[in-house]
C-alpha cells in the first residue's frame, strides 16, 4: 500500500517516516565506505613512508631493540599458552573422531599441518593484535594528544622514523619467532594429550607427524606471519596518528585499531590460504 492509498493517519505516518529512515541508512553506509577508502589511502601512504625510512632517515637501533623486547619477549607467555591449549584441544577432538575409524596415529600429522598452516599464524596474530596493537595505538595516540609528536617535528625528528619504523622492524622480526613457538607448543600439547593421555603408539605417532609435515607447511605459516605483522603495525600506528579529540578519541581509536587489524588478519588469511595452498599443496 503506497502513501496515497493509505487512508488512515497511521498509514501516512508510516510512509512519511520511511523516506528519512532510508536516507539515514544510505548516508551511514556511504560514511562507512568513504571512511574505509580514506583510511586505506592513509595507511598506504604510511606504508610507503615506513618502507622508505631506512633509506631516507636514521635507523635507531636502540628503539628497535626496545620493540623487540616489548613485542617478542613480552608476548611469549600469551602465545605459548595459546598454542599449547589450541593444539591440545584440537588433538583431543581429532582423536575422538579418528579413533572410530582406527586412525589414532594420524592425529599428530593433522594437528601439525593445521598449526603450521592456519591455527598458529592466525591465533598468534590475533593475540599479538590484542596485546601489542592496542598498546601501539594507545601510546601513539596519547603522544598525539599531548603534542609530543609536534615536539618531535619541531626538533627535526620525523615521527615515522622515530615512532613507526622501530615498531615495524620489531614486529617483523618477532612475529615469525612467535608463530614458531605457537606451532611448537601446539604440537607438544598434541603429543602429550594423544600419546601420554590417550595411549596412542608413540613411534607411529611421530612417524606420521614427520611423514606428512613438510617445510612448505612451516613456510606458509612464516609468510602469513610477515603479512599479519605488517597489518598489525600499520593499522595500529595509523589509528594512533589519527587521534584528534583528546582521551576519548584515544580509547575509540585503540578499540578501532584492534577490531580493524583483527578483521584484516582474518580476511587476508582466507585469500592467503587459497593462494598459498595452490602454490604449496598438501
């Protein structure tokens, strides 16, 4: 029933309210799209400046070392626990399924491939995003609000060289090592649960694990780790640099950094999995 056919006052009110609702909805969608395009462009410019920083600016090895400690050493406990727990749970669930068809010794190879290709990189990326990415966005955002970044510029120090590149370098070195730890402890947890817990034959378990796990599987995890590290640093630092309106905006940008980086990891993981599994099939 259109507005002219509606003979009641309620009908006229409903039809009159539909147009403003649709207009507001389209405006909201358009704002999200334009904000995403603007943020993507700003992040691309930031990436170009970061990559050119070692050649055009000064590398501060002391700051890079500090970020290695904060990102790599500081995240070890979270990553190790996450890898061990996920490997153990995945092994237990796989055992319950495979034991029904007599393939208990295949649990190790399944867990190993899954940890190397998918679970290790993705879960490490998400945990590092929550721990390190949020800290990066909050720290740079606070410096922006308190005009410390402007003070760096007034002293002739480029903020990208001083703030972003050390974090970028620290993350690039730390992420593959953290992923390796998650994979290793995930396989260890699988071994303890399957062999020591469920009594699967140890020799057959290790034989299948070595037989079906190749260097390509580990390489896929390392490649994903490098891509995830780039996403975490660029998204987190960009959100920190975009802080404008005081402490409230610092919190908002920190939350947005974690959400955006996490979604970026999950979405990019899909395309990377399709591409890398085509290049390096199981």
